[in-house]
């Protein structure tokens, strides 16, 4: 045979009808195993490649999924490894099932509208939303329009959208408990943004643990960037020069805090112990190497995809999925 392989040529090679080949290629389960095997063998022998545009008309599927990061480009492509970790986990899991990833940024109202139009036009089979701020309406709007949606982190909006998160409260409590057990008396925190669930929950874990030990809270707020960590640490030193430990709600902010402590002549951990949250790649190469709470960011991305695939298959996603954290002890505390 010459020319590009077609459904008709595959059907002739397998000894079945064109409709049967179409059902097999489009993943139908209503085909006998021996016929499926014959069609698959013919597809392999002829090198047939399905026309994806035609296939999507039949299946009403695009085999593509959107990952929406609710941040501006300058934030996503900064030195914060959270975004690369989520993207890596999502892309790895989609690759396993031969699906495509569409990366979209939604750091402004206009970009939110663009994402909404794109998804509701059914250019993708489902949407993953990460790094949400405040009561972000996007997941609820998409879900109300029948689009499968899964979030990274607990949505602050009451929209009942499935989500994957880590034990932020427990991880913060573990960090503060470790500092208390190490004999630290005046433990401050650099909290994350108050409009993000990670910032809220890690601050809650810090405060609850100190309250249980009858210690007072000493709080400065950052935005998960290195510069904000440095500014917040300087503020803490001005507010309470006698502090001897700080729990920082992200490793990226902790790097900024270490810089501020070095500039102030404070030795780490002799004068001030520092514990971060994430255990990103920079944590073990900081000066000194950072004691931190390890969260499985890549696994979070993978779990999000698994929930979304359940939804697109017509099932119900088991939500929430809360992944554990653990303490990684190094030289900073």
C-alpha cells in the first residue's frame, strides 16, 4: 500500500469495518479483545496516526488539560521553586496517560476572563488551578459550567471544588515544636500572604503551638519572595531584638531572612535559629544549610492530575487529599 495510512487501510488489513477501527482508535470498550488486538496490530504495521481534530469531534475530548497559575509572569518565572515543582508533577502525570499540558497564567482580572473563555469553549478537558489568592471565583465559575476542576491548596471560596493540599498547620506546628524542644524562648515567624491558604494555615499552626506553651506570638508578614523575607526579618529584629528563633513560612523567604541576620551580625543558629518550609533545592545550599519542613510539591501536582482524571472519566474525586509534611534537620536550627 502507498500513501498515508487511513482508517480504510487499517480496516482492510485487520479484516474489520471502518467503524470498528474508529471505535478502537477512540478508546471504546465495546470491542471484543481479539478484534481490538487485530486492529492494534494493523495500526502498528501500517504506522497509522489518528487525526486528532477528527478524533476530538467524535469523542468530544481534546486530550489536553490546563494548569492555571494565578500569578503574573514575573512571579511564576522568579526564583520560587514551588511553580516549577507543580508544573513538573502535573506534566509527569499527564505524560503517563499521554495527555497534553496547557500552561496558562491568570494574574489579573483580564487573564482570568481569558482563561474562563478558553476553558468554557472546551479547548481543554479539565482545569487545574494553583496559587490562588483570596476567594478566587475562577474554580467555582468553571465547575458551575460543567468543567472538571481541581485546585492546589484549600480554596478560600466556598465552592466545593476538589483540592490537593499539604498539612500546613501540622508542618508549622512541627517546626515550632522543634524550636521549643531545642530550648528557644522567643520564637518569631515570617508568615505568608494572608490571602493564601498556605499563609493562613502555617500562621495558625505557629500560633496554636506557641499558645499551648504559653508563649506570645511575634509576627511579620511576607509574600513568599526572598526580598519580603529580608524585609520581614529586619522588622522582627527591630520589634524584638531579643528573639532567638524564627519560623519562616517558605524557604525562599528564609533565604532573605538569613541575609538580614548576617547583615545584622546575628549568628545562625547560635544567636537565632531559623526553620523554613518547603525543602526546595536551595535549602541545603544556603549558609548555613536550612532546617525546614519538607512538603511534596511534585507529588501534589501528580495527585491533582489523578483527581482531575477521575472527574473527566465521570467519577467523583475523593477530596480533599492532604499530603504529609516532615522535618528536615540541617545546620540553621
